[in-house]
């Protein structure tokens, strides 16, 4: 039987391989893998999440959306629960960006608790990143629009993890975004 540590190392290795050529949009071009690792760390370190499948899904949450990974591949390698959570947090890239953003707001309240945890930590990571530095090509207005949109998504995730929700609420308050 695989230990939790073994499973997490296999998962991070898979995610690192899939994201190996990707960079974040910050001025430093941070390696993309820092993001899913950071999301998993927020869940564990700040959210008190110990569910290995949720932590695996956090590490894998962008693989289907942003790499050649398929849900079937995730299911074969990591099981049906991890694959389901990743599918729940994956945008349909065939849709226009505005529609994808609208669907995230609409679907947030209907996700499983596990997917809501990943979404909360993902939003927290991204908002902290936006506070740290503006992505290349983004205006201050676009950053504020992201905060407003993220707040709408987070409203649908309320009641999932008070520790993470309080940290998000604080970021929104600092930006003058009303919950």
C-alpha cells in the first residue's frame, strides 16, 4: 500500500513533468509548477487539510486545462476521486474566456467540498500573487477586475474552510472589494 508521502511525491513528479515548459505570467517568469505546489501547501499549511486526494488534486488542478493530460490519464494513475476533483475545477478551454469566468461563478456553489477546497486555495494563491506583482501586460484595472470576479467565485464556496475564507476576506477588504 502506498503511503501518503509516496502518493504526494508521485503526484508532484507527474505535475512537474506536465508543467515543465510552462512559466507564470509574472515579470520573473516563475516556473509554473510553483503554483500547484503552492496551492497544495496553502491547503495543508493554512487550511489544515490532510485529505491526500484533495492535496493530489491541488497538485494536478491545472494539468487537464493547461497540458496534454486527460481526465482518463489522471483516473488511471491517481484514481477516480482525484480525477473527479480535477475535472470539477477544470475550465472548458473551448469556451470563450468570459463564458468560462461566468461558469466558474455559477458552478462554485455546486462543487463537491473537495473541489471547493482546491478552488479556495487556488484563488488565495492567485490573489496573493497579484498583490505581489502585476503579470506582464496587465493593467491595474485588470487586476482589480480579477479581484472582483474572484470574490464572486468565493461567495459560492463559503462555508467550506473558515481559515482559508478569512484570509480571502482579508485580501478582498484590503482591495475594497465588498463580499
